[in-house]
C-alpha cells in the first residue's frame, strides 16, 4: 500500500505568502485608520451639535445674550477656571462632561486648559473684566442678523493649552492657521485633528469640517467682516 505524499511549502513559497500578507496589511491599515478617524470625526461633530443646543438654551434664558469664552470676571488672576463649559455645567445645561472631550484630542480634562472646544471670542467675547478685550458679550440674534450664520464659527476644535495651570486658551479660538500649521505657542489656535480638518459649530447651529485653507477666511470669524482685520468691524468693538 502506497502512502500519500504530503506536499509542504518551500521556503521561497512561504516568503512569497508573507510578502503578500505584508502588502495587504500595508494597504488595509491606512484605510482602517482613516475609517476610525472618520468615526471619531462624526462623534466630535455630534458633541458640537450638543454644545450648540446648550448655547442656544443659555441665550434663550439670558435675554438673547450669548455666553462668552470665559464668563467669570478675573479676580484672582487664575485663568485655569471659569470657562464657559463650567458655567454651562453650573447652570445645569451640561450634564455629561464627556461632551466637551473630542475623541481625537489628547490629554483632555475638564480644566479650562484641557477642554476640546473653544468659542470664537473675536465675535462672542472673551471675558467681562474691564481690562481685557474683547470684554463685551453679544446677542446671538444680532450676530445672526448679518445673514452669514451658516458660515460664522461659534465653537470649534481648540488646541489644548501648552501651559500647565493659569491658562484658558482652550476655551477660546481666533482666526489664523490651525495647529500644526501654526506654531504650538500661537494664541487661541484651532487644531486640525480630523484628517487635517477642523470641526466647527456654526452660529446657525450646523456643524461641519473646514480645511486649513478655508478656516483662515475672516468671514468665518466676524459677521461684519468687510476685508479689514477682525476687530475693526466686530460687534464687541463698537462703542
């Protein structure tokens, strides 16, 4: 009785299989990484929409006035506390702190320097202290009255502060190139952390992603913008 011979892989055949698997992995891993980031991007946009609901409720309950980036006046000089997210929590608009944590952001936390989303302070104001500009809140309806509410940034992906303590940069954003296209030490930058895009909540309530070339346009930051630097025509600059 003849025994059946079993054919085994040669070393060359095994190496070919390993090479094919390696090529397939190299092709699939970037696609999987992009898919995962797309999921995080969608989750972030959902966070921004929820924040938008809180901000609209706040304005409705406060005679139409929009909340500022850091609503509490600075008395002690400590910027680490007093961000708008804390005010929303104290007033019971915010019930889940995780809403302020972008899934693509690093080292998040509820301290003012660690939250993921900042307010466009060029339009909506920074702090009511008299020695700080902009120190005037605006009415949301007034900001929307110029007809560009769908393109005016209200809240967006903010860069975590590089300062440990005494910093409130993460609760405020301003016009300019986003990180990493701007230096890490820039003041109030957005962060392009979603496939090089920045997620933003617009003043009208919609949420969208903007690329670095688009987000630097002034009309995204100032409803009265006519080509001059933001501030010359902004709502809070007016006497």
